C-alpha cells in the first residue's frame, strides 16, 4: 500500500522499467574491464579500503567484524541518520570515524575515504538498489527530485533533459546514460584514478555551466538520494569504470 | 613512498609446460613532469622498469615511459616450470625499488 | 594480498628508456639498427577509435615458434606524435611461451602506433596502426 502511495506521489519522468543499468551504456571494452578485477584499476582502491577496514586498534573490523558484513548496505544509502541528517556512504563512514573511532575525518575525496567507501560499496556489487524513501527521507527525496528537474546554468538544462529524454544518444564521443550513481566511487579514465559521485556531479554542473556545489553539499546529497531512488532495482556497480 | 599497492593475477595452479598469463596493475600516478606557461613545474616521477623473476631467472622485463597510463597495467605470458615465487620488481625515478611476490603452483 | 616493499639494491640496471628527446624516426632507426623489417607476423589489437587518450588498450601478438632457438626477444611500441615516441619496450625470452603482451598507453592525439619485434635470429618484424583519439563530451579537466 505504502509503496503504491509513494509511486503516486513521485511520478518519474521515466518509469523504472525504462531505466537501464549504467554498464549498458559503456563501450563493450570498458564494460568487460569493469567486470574483470584483474584488469580494473579500481580494485587497487578496494584492496586498500579493505586494509583500512582492518587497520588500527579501534578498527572498523573491531566493531563490525569482517567487511562482508557490509553486504547490502550500499543499496540503502543515502539514508537519514537518527539526528535527521541525510548521510551518504562517505558521510556515514566519516561520522563513524569521528564518533565511534575517535579519529579525525579522512576528508571528502581523500584517497583513504574513497578506498574505504569503494570497499564497503563493493560488498553490495550486483545487488539491487533499494533505498528507503519514506519517513524522514521523503522530504529529502522531493528536494533531490526538484533539483533534478530544474533547468540550470548558462545552457539552461535540467539533469532530465539529458538523462531521460536523450539517454542512449551520443553527445560528441559519449553515450548519455540514465545518470544513475550506482557505479560510484568509480575509476574514471579522465581522472586517472578513483573519484566520488559528488566529484562527478560537479563535472555535470560545470558541463551545463551551472553552480558547482561543494562535495557533500545538501544539493548533491539530496540529488544522490533521488538518483538512488531512480536506480531502484538496478545493480550496484561500484567500483565502476568510467570514461 | 615506501609502499606500493599492486594487484597480480595469475592462475592458482598450472601444469608443467603450460603457458600462463600474468596480469599486473600497480598504483602509481606515472607523473609525466609538466612544464609550460601557466603551469607549476612538476618533476617527472614514473616507474621506469618492471622486471619479473621466476624459477631462477628473469622471465620478463618492461621499460616504461611517461606514455604509459597512470596505474600501469601489463599482461604477459610465461611457461610454468616449477612451483615457486614470481618476484615483481619496479624501479622508480629517483632510485626507489618496490617488490611484490606471487606464488605459482605447478603440478 | 599482503603488500611488501623493500628498498633493495638496484639490480643490474636494464635498458631503461631514454629520457632524452629522441624523435620517432630516430627511435625506429635505432631499434632497426640497419636491419630491414619484415612487414608480417605482428597482430596489434587496439581500438580504431580511442575513447580516452589517457588510457588506450593495446595488445600485441607476434607469431613465433617460441623455442630456445627461435623466439621473440623484444617488442617495442612507438607513438608517432607523443612527446616521447618510445612508449614501451618489452624484453621476452624462451620462457615466455608465447610472444604476447598487453598494456595501456597515453596518446596525445590521433596518430600512428608502430610495433617492432626482434627475434633471437636477428630478424625484425614491423606493424603499424592508426588510432583516432576522441575527447569525451563530459570532461571536467579534473
């Protein structure tokens, strides 16, 4: 019942059936590499993240046990914390570090945080996204959806104008995807390394000549929630491999 | 840097005389060394050599230039001759040497 | 997967690639060393259209008996329009089993990729491929 109500409240421009996994928009070569850890450099970050998970006296492992316990977690993020804050995986890890491990935060986009986030997300690889959007999350979802549909920047484009209306079509050398965040943190060839979804979103904002919001900002967090909801049923691809 | 992160992939076991494919990815920026108008000069810092020793002798060597992609990937083959360690050694500009090993079981 | 690193003594230093500005033509001549290359025996697997010049996959296969008497000793990759044309050199031997290597290279622009393979019998094989490098639409210069 509740689910039907939600669908009625937030009609999507594209129905869930039409949204396709990000990997289907990759070139065959890139897609094959994404599925092959022996050829996917993103796994260097996953390996490092798993080492960080075990490192130190008050390690992640000392509370959570083996990192495999994180299976499924990435399918449910971003999520609303007990104090009402919307946290993505990066935010959850940073908060855990400060509050439970008594350590300084790694910092958004630091190699350590990217590694640990990739290692945690990878535990859900192939699992279907199923982010809760009821209760406290509902208002955040609405905000993110509004951001997605708003025309922005000098090019006056909304996210949906590319990622709904023109998905699958070519833009110069690229194929426009449905704009899901399921592959992040991802190794991007252009970056020569790993990067977060928010770094990618900053590139989107730049692309339409709009305001680039800070990493971890409310704008990108709520958008991330909307993208995760839009991706429901789609497989987690992190660590992704992107152009 | 006193540590290097690498991922070495080879079959867990091979028959004697079998040709084994080895894949190696290593984390390194392969800094080309930029210098130009408006740029802050960055010294070149790359891994310039990878050598692989197995069963008593060097079986593979690669000379790398700044034209090799960051986080270098390489794939090569070697004959499985005996159970033992494959030793991978990278030489970096400035003289640092990094070493990793992988085990090949030969039946 | 334990990481190990040793600041070991440098080994007998092999032929690291020259850091000087050697031209594409000079690099080829230096490898050929007066020999006439055979235009056969090398397969280059590479996309005709590269998605990103930062990372272009190249796989090379050289036909060879791969015996102690007759095997490939070296494979060289040259990029015509890169700032440093000599991109990589691979040293192989009789224990390589096959003459097959793959790596990922940076390409500054659309250009010719040249592969030279030397054998233990002193022969050189030569093959070339054109690669078109296209820039993506969504670059952020990051």
